[in-house]
C-alpha cells in the first residue's frame, strides 16, 4: 500500500445532527496547525515527571541500560505508528475520536470503547496528579527545613493530603476553563528536561556522591525474559491511550506529514531520553529511590532541589490540566450527557477515588508506587490494544481510507448498523479480551487483585489484544460484508 503524503483534506458538511457542537468536523479553514507546532504540542505533552520513572522501572526489573532503551524504542515506536494510522482520519476529515469510532463500532456500540478510554483517563488523571502532589509535598518539606533522609522516608505519608489540595486546584482550573495554563507546557517541560540532564551529569561527576555501577550491557535478566517483555508492555501502554484519541488533537492539523514529525520527534525522542536519564540517575543512587526522592536527597543545595521539583510540578500539572482532565471530562460528557462543569467535578472526584484511598492504604515507600505503575500500565493496556486493532483494520484495510464522514453524524444512517452496533467490531473487541484471559489461564498466570478481580498475567497483553482483535474483525467483516460495509456496492 502506497501512502500519499499529499492526499487531500476533506471538507465534511453536516446538515444537521444530534451531536454536541464540539464533535462537529473541523473546517479546512480552521486546520492551521503545521508540523513544527504539532511536534511541540506532542513534545510538551509527553515531558512530565513520569517519563523519568520509566528508567527507574526498568532498573527495578533488572534490565541493562541497553535493554531499557531498546524496550523504550520498541514500545514508543509501535505507539507512534498507531498514532499516525489513527490520526490520519483526524487530519483527513477533521473529526474527533468519538465520531471516528462509529465506523468500527457503530453509533451506539462506540460507547463501549469510549467507556474504556474514560476509565483509563480518570486513572491517569489520578496517577499524574498524585506524582505532582508527591513533588509538592517534597518541595514543602524542603522549604520547611526537613533533612533529605526524613523527606525521602516521610513524604508519602503526607502526600494524600496534598493530593486532595492539588486535585481541588486542578479541578477548579478545569471548571473555570482557564486555558492559559497550557502555555506552562512550553516552558516547564523543556526546563524539566534541562534540569534533569544537568542533574544526572552532576550525579555522575560529583566525587562526594555514591557511584553505584550502571549496568550498561549486562542486566540481571535476559532479552527473552518476562521482565524485558513487561517493560516493552509498560512503554507501549504509557501513551497507548493517546494513540486511540489522537484525532482529538490532530484534526486541527493542515498536513499529514505533521503526524510523522510530531510522533517521532515529539513522542519517541522524549520517552527514550526520559528512560535514559531516569535509568542512569536511579542506578547511580542504588535503585531504591524515585526520581523525586533523588532530587530531594542529592541536589547540591536545597534551593536547586526546590527549583527542580517546581519544574517537575509545573510540567506534570500542565499536562494534567491540558491532557488528563479534558480527556476524562469529555468522555464523561459524551457518555453521561452532562454539562462540562458537572463532568469536571465528576472526573476529579473519580480521580481521587481510584488513587486516594489506595495510596493511603498501600503506598508507604517509593517502591510501592513503582510496583503500582508497573501493574497498572500493564493491565489497562490489555483493553486498549483490541480497540486499536479494530480501528486500524476498519479504516486502513476494510474501507481503504475512505469514509462517508457526513454519515457518521447520522444516527440512523449507514453507520448505525444493527440497532446502532457494528456487531463485528464489538465482537472482535470482546473475543480478544477473552483470548487474553484464556492464554493467561493456560499459562497459569492469572492473578487475583482485591480478592476478586482476575487479571491475565501475560506481559505483552496489548500486542496479543491488538493482533487478535485485528484478525478477528477482519474475518468477521469478510463474513458479514453487507453488515460491516453497507456503503460498498459489490462489483461482479
């Protein structure tokens, strides 16, 4: 298949629709974002404190530096490809993610993947918020004059309090639709990368600091180990959320080539660099401290440590406000059909519910947070892979990059399928989830959480889900051609 970068943009006319005005196609006259601007948008969104945790997680799993970087490149490379394939629809037709889903799942059937995406968004709202609150707690203790050792050992005890305060502030910003905070991304993200790069050099060159060996080539695990595959899964999961709804962002782009630059330079590069810096910093200091702990414990002066933590807070908070909050809130609006203000309150309360009580009960030391991030990213990815598989096959294989986009807004049109559901798409999604559970059961690796939630213990769950859903959907679509492709007239 030859992909033409000069493929024309399509102006979609919607005479009337029941959908919210925010879901209408972006007119070509408003598609003004170029490659440079889009790359900066993705880059600043990707640079948060959490990217340095990826190196720490790799080190905890026993990977060498080379293994960690390869896992980062594979995982984020795959995500960048999926983002480009799904984003193509947004650039070409100017439609957002909820509308894009209707060709593969149906007008009503699209609620299922939307719900999954909403739940993951709420979790990320809470996780990013907790990391920012952790940095706030550490900063406050630095200002109060606590010793680095006390800060490292006690900061998580007080973070649930700052987490509530932080969520209240972020929720208020979202409630009032204060959009100016997005410009913090342009400053805070680069400053965080610059600071952490300098900090890693300082850790490596300062004679008075510990110099634990960095396992560059030889780690504690092999290239075909469970730990290496798990890190690939975590790297893939980290931004597999945005790989689904990237059309919400890129539908304002004016060219397809912006996707190539944006997803390569804006996503792959910072994720690999963040993994590199996080791995070196945590290896040098023994591997038991988080990036936040390391800044507090080993900065040459409290003032420099405070500046580094402020950069971390601002970078994470701006991504929280501009990425996590809108994603969670918009999903709630489209599912529950409530106003923006109520949806912001709902998403903020839910973000606390999914993280707050758990953190109070189980997060006592930094390694507890690391274990949660590993399991959390690995688990939710099993639900996102199948959605991506169905979406990619639907547009690129079955419909050959052609949609009757105006019909996506017709609730009784060709994309309503059977009672609003594309049976083949939804069945492929459900069956692929069941396959993941069956594979895990056959391996004896199903794990039980909270006493009753079974979780399949297969490391590459996203990949199994993507491949199985794509193949099942393709087979079902061929068998149910008149149902899946009602707009296509058979020839011959």
